[in-house]
């Protein structure tokens, strides 16, 4: 895998996450902090966990000793969570701009780094699907989240 491929996957991850976050805007006040859980997590907890995992992988792979755990904090408001995601995407863009194909091919803990980054996107897909199921059940589907749809839209924009 090359850097351009990883950047494409992260762009897809952002696009799909934004669709899920946009679908939460019409939730009733009691649906955001609670609602029905999937497993042990409610909608807000799922989205905060996904953010935290993304942050921890970025920090860990960039050599930072800081490993954010937003899941341990009180559940933020939806607006605060969207703001945290926006900040994380800025940080991801800065970080991805500094990696190259050789860095991606480096083996850490027996695994090439590109596979670790693919895992982060795949992990996000799992939890977005959980969030999408909860949103759809509440009457607020985020719509299709398929990578192929993103690629088609991206190609249509000259991307």
C-alpha cells in the first residue's frame, strides 16, 4: 500500500463519519446521551470511542507518549464531539502529510504500519455501522456509507 492509498482510506473514513455525525443533528435530546445500546455502548459512546481509538493510533504511531482516552470523560455534547472530530481531522492531515511509502512499509510489532492504518479505518467502519443502525432505528439514517459511493463522488469531483 502506498501513501496515496492510505490518504484515500482516511478521506473515506472522514466522509462516512461526517455523514453519521450529520444524521445525529435531528435526534431528540434523550436519544443522544442514552437511546438504545449496541452491546454495552450507546450512540454517543460509540462515536466517542471511535474518536478515541483514532487519536490513540495516531499518537502511538507518531511516537507521542500521550494516549487520549475521551471515553473516560463525561459524554460531550454533540457539538463538542463534532468539534473534537474536526480537530482530529486537522491533526490527521498534518500527520499524513509527513509519512511516506518507506514509513508505511516499516514493520512494528510484526505488522507493517500500513496494515495498522487500514485497521483504524476498518475499526471506524465497524462502529459507524453500529451508529448507523441506531440512527436508522431512531428514524435518522445517515444514508449509504459505502466506500464505492465515496469513490464515485470523489471521482466526480476530479479527485
